[in-house]
């Protein structure tokens, strides 16, 4: 809708004009809306309007997790965060990530 587009443009403008030396812009590869459905995210459409010699694109994750893996985990957890999940984050291991 036009309000969200205007807000996206306003936020991009504020970020670009307030940066002193460097500006890091990031976005999630997979995001979730209120319906709890996962979808692929894209960077702001306004980044395409920037001259390419002014920025460098860095991809931190080259491969996405297999489709459906997160959905299976979500069903298993019932969509609610438990105390044991909080404890699991204290023992974080890169191999535990779903991608």
C-alpha cells in the first residue's frame, strides 16, 4: 500500500542522510508476518536507485535451509517459546541453526 511505501522511502532517506562515514543496511532472508507464515524478504527497492559505485553488497549466508524445515520445527514447538528454549540459547551452537 502507498503508506508503507512512503514509510519505507522515509526510513531509507533518514538512514542515508544521517550516516556520518559508513552505513550498514541489513535485512532478513526469511521473515515472518503476523500470520506466522514465512516468506522470502528482499532489500528495499530504493537501494536499486543508488549508484553501484557507492555501495558494496555482502551476502553472509549463501544457502538457505531446505523448504519446510522451519514449519516442522514450529509445529513441534507449538508456536510458543518455552523455558527450555531460553536455556538452549545459552548453549548456542552454529550447527543447531536450521540452515
